[in-house]
């Protein structure tokens, strides 16, 4: 099953309308996105909690790493550069952190609030190689902007 992004965006907009708590919004997005697509093995947020440091936030799936410095891994690269990381093969990514041994590919998107501050990254892992597309990145970036851009 592949995500129907139009329906997903409408569902998330409806569920999050009027909500301003970052953690509540992250929990809702992690759940809805995780269950929208069978490629998504682990879906969750790492929150910026200190300079150059991410800590695990709401997620769906097995355990995640508890903290990730901006200097390490795919999530750290997304936080450090402010750019989407679309990784077809995590084993080929320099400095990849293996929080789960089953992860084969990964999509990590920076999460910005309405003031343009980085508040975290949205991390999606798949047990399939080359699972993510540019369309996934664009559609999920738009959903994140719709929800967190109003904060």
C-alpha cells in the first residue's frame, strides 16, 4: 500500500486543526504517516533539544536511538544542513547510525516552525532498499509545513 498523500494531508489537517503543542502534533503525524504506507517501517521525530543535539520524540515502530548529534548519521545531516536526506542505501551513507539493523533506506526531512527555526527532523525508515521517492519527500515536506509552519 502506497500513501494517498491528498487524503493523508486532509486527514492530518483535520486532526491537528487548532493544536499548537509540538509533541501532540508530532505524535499525530508519526501515527498517521506510519500507517499510511506499507514501506514505512519506523516513522518518528527527533527533536532539537540543545545546540547541535537531537533527542527522540514521538514515533511508531521499534525503538529508536535516544539522541543523535547533528554531526552523525542521516538525521544529523538533515538537521545540520537543513536539507531533505533521501538515502536509497543506508549502508552507503557515511556515518550512518544503525538504530535498527533492519533499516535499508531512509528519508529524513527537516521540520521548521513558522519563525523559520529548526525544531526537529522527521525520520522514516524502510526495510526495503531504495523505498523512497522525490514525490514522498515533496509531499511530506508540504504536510510538515502545513502543520508546523503555523507555530
